[in-house]
C-alpha cells in the first residue's frame, strides 16, 4: 500500500457564529472569530490517497485525476469565497475548520475511491491547516471500523 499526499492552497473567509446561541455565548465560545464582518485564512489542504502501485503506470493514482477532482470539488467551490454566504453547506452549520475538513473529505471521497479514478485507490485522509498553529485531519466515518474492527 502506497500513500500519496498532495498539497493545495486556497483562501476563504468565515464567521464562527451559531444562530442558536446568544450573543454572549457566541462571544465566549468563538471569541474574535465571531466578528460580524468575518475574517479570512490562507488554508493549506493536504489530500492523501492510498492504493497499490499499478504495475503498468508505476503510480497509485494519476496526479491529473487527483488535481482535477480537488480543483472541481474544492478549489472552484471555496477559493476566494465567504464560506458562510457562498456555500450552501455552511449557511446551516458553523464553518469551523473541523467542519470544512469533513466537508472536503465528503466532496472528494466518491471522486477518488476506486472506479474511474483508479481501481483499488481510495481517499485516506484530508488535512486542513488553518494557521501555523491549527490543523485538522479527517479520515472519514469511522463507524464502520468501530463496528467491524476492520480498517476503512
């Protein structure tokens, strides 16, 4: 099994605010990130795909396939946007970097898991760096692992 990780960058703004909480609660929970005008980040995204090396190509996955999927599903959707206003998903949920990381994983998993991407290849993880101090990783729904004890 080989793990291929590719790094991408995009910029987006967001406001961390939950309409179900009071102004005091939002301020206490999110601090300066609850600023009504929002704030931005230059995110660093790492996408890791796992797979066997194809004997014919010598690759686990064609980089063009990976780059195309990330461009269409993530960069075109999120780069230079306000996540709260420009993303349907984040009109209803708080666009914390944790939630953005999960959303990116979900957007990519069907595009990168086997099939036309490369039989046997699968999305292993998404890592999203918000700042030099904060990064989040998501490996998909682990419910199946917890129920069966088998690796994703």
